[in-house]
C-alpha cells in the first residue's frame, strides 16, 4: 500500500508571471518555476501546500508517487520513432 | 450598403464600446474551465496532505469555505460586486487581470 501514497506535488506553471504581484512571482520562483509549462516536483508538506495554494490560479497541481528528473520528463515527451537501432556502423 | 456613405459603427461616430457589457459564451466557458482547474488544484492539495496524515488551516479553509464552481450561481461566476455599477454588479472581465484571479466571494450582506 505504501507505494500508492503520493509523496510529491507535481506542479506545472500554466500562466505567465507578467503583471502578477511581486509576491506571487517570488513564490513561483521559490517553487522553482520560471516559465510556462515548466514542471517541478515538490514534497508533500504543509509548507509547500501553502505556497502552491497562494498561486493556485497560475498552476496545475497533480499528485505523484515518485519524483521525476528533467531527463525522465524529456524522455517521456519523445515520440515513438517506429524502429529500434540495433547497432551502428563503425 | 456599399459606398462612401455606408452606415458603419465608425462612420456613425459617437462612442464605440470595445468591450461588451457581458461575457460571450466562449469567455464564460473558459472562465468555468479556469475555475474548475483551481477547484481540482485545491482538491489535490488537500488529498495529498490527507494521504500523508498532514493538514493545514489554509488548505482546510480553501477546501471547505472557498466556493466551488459547481455550487456557484452563474451570476457569481461571471459578475462581480461593484459599488459604482448600476445594480451593484459588473461583468467579471472588467476586473484587471481577471483571468489570474479568483473572484468568487461577494462582500458580506450583499
């Protein structure tokens, strides 16, 4: 059961920080968000939840069991090429 | 009517309101989508904390006191209180940065 309990908030910034109050902009920066459609994982704690709640109109929050690295996220976005490279010519 | 004397809004002169007094149906649709996203964010924050045996006052308040999109009247979704407006209400899109704000609560006794 323990693997099903979510441990991370997956936060995606959807709205730009242009013309939002400086406090909200700083909150997004403290969460590690600098541009739209950027994804960060935050540990589930009351402090993080409060920070995310103060910018709830600008982001999308999902629950995640594991934290994914930037490389993993990039790998997931790649399309299926339809072939497998078996070996390369020397 | 075609020609130099055609009756267009610009030719007739006077004041041309660029912003309609009420939201269009697509603006209302997008407003609902934004509100639903905020609702789901609150729900996820609450259930994430709950699953880990945690709670905090701010999230509890948002979960139980903050009006949900599904429970709100259309009047409250698309208009806001304004003391200068006729009938004390104006359309939500006249509020600066209205797509980045939650305009859900009316003033007390209104």
